[in-house]
């Protein structure tokens, strides 16, 4: 890739401003719901999880109620999620360990020790809770958008997260979610570059790749 010097901490401010108050597409009503929905959403679209959420949380409104579930009683509510049996076991394991909504941890290390929660999921949960960022959300959209922009390279989420964390100060780590929104709206697999507020600094648009 041709080297083209971009001041990313400055350049990314435009994107952060645009999406600063945009809620995550998972329509959770509280932290417990967001944790459950994040676990279910792996390899499954947010819209599907949003559809199953009302019935699920009507049956299991709290972490305590979920801790009393069995795979057999939980599966009818999560069957639309890909890998639902494995995810159901994870959720019951989490509920038995955490026990109450108020015990949900709000740091990356503790969250990633829970079943089925990796760094991306933990970062999403922390963002929802308005907790201090400890990492950068790297989802399927960011894996597409970040290399196009030129802020990161490769296709490994963990390595890409590290690259972005090295380029941006911690106060700008919400850039991951901002790039995700950009990828959903503009920087799709077939990008609408002329509409993009980042095209002046974008390696793909400017032919710097």
C-alpha cells in the first residue's frame, strides 16, 4: 500500500461527531438485555435478535430468572439465532455465575471470562453501559471499512483492534462503532463513496491502496 500520511486522531473526529449519540442496532432496554442479545447476535443479524427479544425477555426478564432456565425451556425463545443450542448453554452458564443484573461486570477482563463473550462483545456491552472504553469494537463492518480508509490493515479482528488502539487515543476508541455505522449505511460491500464524509482521507476512494 502506498504510504499516505493521515492524522487519524484529527481525521476521525468527523466520523465520531456524526455517530456520537447513535445507539447500537440491538434494541436492548437495559444492560442485562444487551448482554444476552450480544451473545445471541454472533453470526446472526441484529434484526433477527431484535425480533425474538420481546418474547425472550417477557419469559426471562432478569438475570436471576434466566439462571433458573434450562436448555429445553430457553430454546423455543432463541431458536432463530444461529448456534442457538450452544448460545443457550452460554447464557445459562453466565446467569448462574452472575446471578443478578446488578452483578454484571463493567470491565473487559471480567466480561471476557464469561461464556460466549469475546472482546468485541465485551466492548459493545461497555459502550452500552457508558463505561470507559477498554478496546475498540471490530465487527464485520469494521473489518471492511478500516482497511478501505487506511486506518488499519488485514482481516483479523484482534490484530485490527490493536492497530486502531495504537493509532487513536483512548478517548476516540468509539471510532470502532462509528466505522461500523458507516459500514452499515455508506461503506457497504458496494460503497457509496460520493456520499461519504470520510472520502477526503479514504485510501480506497483516493486510490492510495
